[in-house]
C-alpha cells in the first residue's frame, strides 16, 4: 500500500498545476489510470474532482 506521505505529495503536485499524468509519473506510477484509482481509494474523489474542488480556493 502506498504511504500517506506519497498521496499528500500527490495533492501538492496537482495543486501546483501539474497534470494528472505528470503527477502520476513524478510519483513513480507507470499508468495514470492506476494512480487515479489509488488516489480515489485514498481520498474518496478522483484527482480531477480534487483539482476542481480546491484549485481556486
């Protein structure tokens, strides 16, 4: 299982303006779809939903 630190880093990267693909690659995922699945399992929302929810707060 991935560490919470890695998922928190994903949040930071996404909010910095990186794409989901760039975020997934920077965290060592081979497939953005797998990253999206793990992110949703961890946070209860997809990376896209997270970006739309928090990007402009």
